[in-house]
C-alpha cells in the first residue's frame, strides 16, 4: 500500500490564488480574500485553464511500483519536476519491497511464482555484490514491480488533466489507486483543495457526458448514443 504526503510548500488556498492572479490582470481588488475566492471560482467554472497553472502541488509519493511511476512521468504538461530514489546509491541487495497485483494475490500458485521470482532477483543482487559488481550495474536486475519513492511538483491544471485519463475505469489499476490516494491526501490538506478534488478531479466521460473511448466501460453511453 503506497502513501502520498502533501508537502507544506503546496499552495494552501489555490482558489484564492487563482482569483488573485486573475484579478491583477483585470485591475480588480485583490486585497479581499472573499473577492479573490469568488473570482477564482468564476475562473474555474469558465474554464480559464491558464489560471489553473498557478497553484502548485508538492508531493512525496512512496510505495508504488516503478512501473506506475514510469507512467506518471508521461504527464509532462505544465513543466512538472521530480526526483526519484536512486538505484545507484541505495543498497537494494539487502532486499526490496514490491507491489503484488490483485490478480496474483487471488491465486495461490501465481503468488508463489511471483514471490519466488522476486526472491531470485534479490539473491542474484547479493551474489553480484559479493563479486564486487558496481551497484549501478547490478541494479539493472531490479524489476518494474519494485516499489520506489519520488518527490514531485506539478500544477493544478496538469493534475486535472491527468485525472481525466487516470480516473477512467479502464486505466491501469495501480494508477487509479495512486490517483485516488492523491485526491484523498489533497482533500485533507485544505478545504479549497477538497472543493477542487470533489468538483474537478474526474474521468473525462463525467465531464463530457459521454464516452469518447473506442472501448467503453459502459459508465456513460458512447458518443452519438446518448
């Protein structure tokens, strides 16, 4: 089970921030938090996406597989940045944690095969360490299922766009779990983030009212069938 920590650098009142930045450009009163909040809501409801790029989210994402983190990196809009646990300096020869898919957990024989494979990799890493193979080279054996840790910074617009793809029921299961954990952590960070999570973090079919995918899960009717 992975964890998401929202760091204190994260914008505490993102809706007010959106409204204040927009108000500067509009020549409005930006000294009143209530007015900034109301203006921020107006920007959100009007879809003024550029203003969504001002609030930043800083996160520590830990305990998810290297595979899902690799997919996380594909969302590059808004110039996000991140650092990841080093396979060059961390000693994984002593063992590593890994994610076991639900389908494997439900099958006793499959889980044994999966676990044996992970233990075999750990043993091979220990043998390579004894042979004085540099850690940066022996780490080539590490599997995509191994858990990893990253620190990540991205903006609200990027996260909303990501939710459209990754909250879809046909998205990779671990990514759906990761995104759900992010939404829960953000919702606990401040009331304004809870509002944003509840009203703007959703699959694209909920926004469109129909499914644009070639293969639909049936949550909404296909385009033209509504």
